[in-house]
């Protein structure tokens, strides 16, 4: 089995290291770089397709763990390839993209200097294209199709995603929900010890 950790928008694969170094060292782990996968085309459908191609070469079954955008991609991949996915961990993962917020975000992106995006791995234009391409994304109608075990995580301070976390836990057939006390949206950086412990317990329950 192989563990795939997908980082959030604005993060790098290294954002998972505080969590991974607290997990069992013998795990076979891959942490793809989303900006590298999106290098040819930053729009969401192309990014998902690039991820599918990358995961096709990795032996399964796969345990997918994603934060934010990484969680959306993990869930979408699991819906498309259920036979390949053994489990899902979704942390701070939205189900829909609020259009008004996306419009405001796009307006702010246009005002921000290019250097402000340097740490994200995406250019300003790539970030705008990616965000815009997700405006119509809504995975809610297909949630009952996810039959694999799912751990839903959300930081107690991640106000933007608490409603989605509850909905995921209610709608997914084999989901359990845990709040990470004191953590914000980037729970892998805010509370890596707690997140690692939750992941360890979840994965042990599958064996």
C-alpha cells in the first residue's frame, strides 16, 4: 500500500513533513507538488488529469490524504477511481467554491504584486486561472458514492470549512469527524502532533 499526501494551495509538499516525521517510518509515502503538476495548464480539470496520470504509475491500493485543494483533488480522484483508493483523509476540505468569495479573491489577486505569489509555487495568473476554473465545482451530489473509510479533519479555528466538515461526516457512508483544537486551516502546520496521532489511529483501525 502507498500513502499519498496532497498539500493545500499556497503550500509545498514540505508542509507535510512535520506530520510525516511523527508517523511510522516504514510507510511508503509520496507528496506530489501541485504547482509542478499544473505547470502545463493551471486550470482545475488539467490539474486533476495530471494527478491521475501521476498516480497511475504508483502501485495501489492508495491511502489519500489531502488538505484544502489537496482534499478536493483526493476526493475527486476517489470518485473517479474507487477501485484504487483504500481510504481518504480530508482536512479543511470545501465541497463547493463560494462564487462571491472567488470574485473578491480574483479582484485582490489582480491588485497584488507578482512577488506576493512567489511562495505558492504558482504565478499570479496561474492562481487566478485555477481559482476561476473551480467556480462551478460541486462534489456534493456524488458524496454517497464514496464507500471507502474516510477521516474528516478540521481545525477548530477553520471557520470557512467547519460546515463542509460536518456535511462530509453526515453524507459519507464510512466517515468519522475529528476537530483539531486550536488549529486553523493549515492543521498540518498548526498541530502536526495531533494530526499525526489522528492519522496513526485511523490507519491502524483499517488493518
